[in-house]
C-alpha cells in the first residue's frame, strides 16, 4: 500500500485549491487527490454549457495546477475510510495510506422525493458531474418543452440560457412570490424575476408542483397544485443542494445540525489528522456565529486556502470569524450582487439595520456609449454605522463592487470611515470621482444616522 502525506477526497474547487496550496507551501509533501470522474466541470459555469459555451468540454476543469506542482491524481471513487488505521479504500480495491486526510466531497442536488413522478425518465438535476451534464446536454438538443422546478440562482441561470433558443419553450416554477428570494432582498428579487420574465422564460411564481406525469415511464407534463397542467419533454429539478457526507458518516465523523461535517476554524474535524473543506463542511454565519448553510465556490476555496496553509500547523491565521455569503449573477443583461445581511436574513437573526441607496452611472461622462446605471445599497447598523450587508446592481462592475463592500463588512468598516475611502476612477472604467456610488451611499447613511439622533 502506497502512503501519502496528504490524501484529498474530491477534485472540486475545494479539493483542488487545498492540494495546490499544500504543494505550494509544503513542496516536499506528497499529495494525492482521489476523484470519481476523470474530468470535472467548473461548477459555476454549468448553466452556460447550455447556450453561451454551447459545449460541455468548454466548461471542463481539471487538476492540472496540482499535477504541475508534483501532486498526484487517481480516478478512484472512495468507498470507505478507516480513520484508526489511516487507510482509504477505493472502488478499484486499491488501498491508500495517509498522514493527513481531507474530505472535499462537496454537495449533491436535493432529491425532490416529495414530488410524485420525480424519478421518471427525462427528469434531471443539475449535478456537478461531467458525464451527467453531457447526457443532459445531448438530451436537451432535440427537446422543446423544458420545465425547471426551482427559481434559485441555479434554476434561473439555466432557464435564461435555454430560453435563448428560439425553438424551445422554457417554464420555471417557483414556490416563493419571486425567484432569487434566498440570495436577494425583496426588491432585488423582484427586479431579477422581472428580468427573467423579459426573456422568453414563462416564470410561474407562488406556484407549487404537485406531480410529474409520464407515459411509458417518460415525462409528459407537470401538474401544479392548483390543477394546471404544463406540458414537458424534460423536467429539471433544481430545489437545492445538500452536503455530500455519506462517506464521512460511514467513517464515523460527526455532522452539525445542517448535515455538514463539523470542523473548527481551521477545517479540522474532531478526529486528529482528518479535515473537511468546501460544501461538505460546516459554515458559521459571519454576523450570528450560528451554524449556517452557505455553499458557494468562493467560500469553498477561501476555506481551502486556510486549510492548505495550516494543514501541518497553524501558520497563517484565519482572518474571518464566520462565512459571509457573497453572491453575484447576471440575468438578461442585469448584473446583481449581494453580501452579508439582507431583510430576510436580518429578520431571521433579529438584527436591526437601516438602508441607504445611491444610483448613478458606471462611466463618466455618463454619455459614454457603454455607460449603465449602477445602484449601491448599504445595510448598516443604526447603533454604530457598521456595514452589515450590501446589494449592488446595474452594469457589470457591480460584481467587483460587492467584493469591495464584502471586505468592508469583514473588516467592520463603518459608513463614517467610507467617507475617507480612497478610490481610483477612470472615464472608461468607473463612475465619476465627484460621486462614487459607495461613498455617496455612505453619505446618505450618515445623514440618516444624524437625523436619528
Ligand atoms: C450550476 C451551479 C452554479 C453555481 N454557481 C456558483 C457561482 O456562480 N458562484 C459560486 O461561488 N458558487 C456557485 N455554485 C456553487 C459551487 O459550485 C459549490 O459551492 C462548489 O462546487 C463547492 O466546491 P467543493 O469542492 O466543495 O464541492 P464539489 O464541487 O461538489 O466537488 C466535490 C467533488 O468530490 C467528488 N467526490 C464526492 N464523493 C467522492 C468519493 N467518495 N470519492 C471520490 N470523489 C468524491 C465529487 O465527484 C466532486 O467532484 C454553483 C453550483 C452549481 C451547481
């Protein structure tokens, strides 16, 4: 049996970044990734396979960065782990010994077992699997009527992409009054849903699927609770993801109340030399310190860097005490992004906040041909002006502006400090230096705090 210093189970973003970071920081250590499939996918790119990329291969993601650093990758699905003997068992009957073990087994789509007919032929999920998505891609080529169940960002992004084909009829069914309601405030969810409606997508909100009906085993129509029937050649179920922890549970690792592997601030489980990272591991809410349920590639890779640097002893301290969901998307030309609390999460955590908003254009002068409107909304504490959350929407720069605001939240910056925030501007790249959107929103916030006194 060959023994490695580090074995990582899973070659998603978390597994690869952990491996690369370990090899960069500890080049003498042997690192092996065990993976289920030879080829992986850029998970966030999956919706774009169905139109913009128009190919599964164009979204392929591999472990080349790890191989380039001298790491090893073996395609062998792990079936068992003996945490006492420090042995990993592969489906190929191979055994691998380790010093440090990392679970990076990710997440899998939540099965919609609560919908009758969920297991009919031509009912699919958005799985992060090259083989599976290849099959779905080929299947969709000559199918006309596609019903997507679930209007979160994944369902909505897939719907938007498929709707760009003139010969396809796309329906999305969402139980909430708006799509995107988990990621965005009511107002922004509404805007995003309207954007989606302005494509060819038939958006059905406040609607619930009762049953999927098929003849000879293959899907034919979707029945809504109210009795309405929607004809369908393919149904895509996009009702959430859950941590993939079967292997960890089998090995005896404890889970938290969200069903994710319990870890400390450095991704270490309660078993010595065993860690877990990415979607399969627990997240702690940034503001609340409570168990949270954030599954994003950006979060997974941040955790992976923390783990990689500190796997053989804490060397670079982790500088976030909890996970801040930072999220962006683009639907029908509108970029939308959020970080930290919004009205839904604040209500849930009983956090008081005020909101200040400023809109301008993202070029100066605004008469430049590619200028787009840009709105920044800051959610801040009425007690001390600390920024607790933000939303930005409009032109494409919204996606990077939210990252700046994310840093502000993580560093407990207040709206008072934003007044002296030093920025760079350029006519072709940003709004005007006379009215930078973040700073103007902060000025409005300070006005509100002053009038509150
Ligand atoms: C369609 C879609 C769009 C998304 N868009 C975004 C986005 O825009 N921004 C963003 O931040 N996040 C996005 N996400 C979320 C993001 O994809 C996940 O957070 C990310 O994939 C987590 O990475 P991971 O490495 O933890 O897990 P995964 O990507 O799930 O990888 C886990 C890997 O482990 C392997 N594995 C599991 N069990 C075993 C085993 N027993 N043996 C060997 N290998 C095993 C799996 O095959 C898989 O390759 C999106 C997700 C989807 C599905």
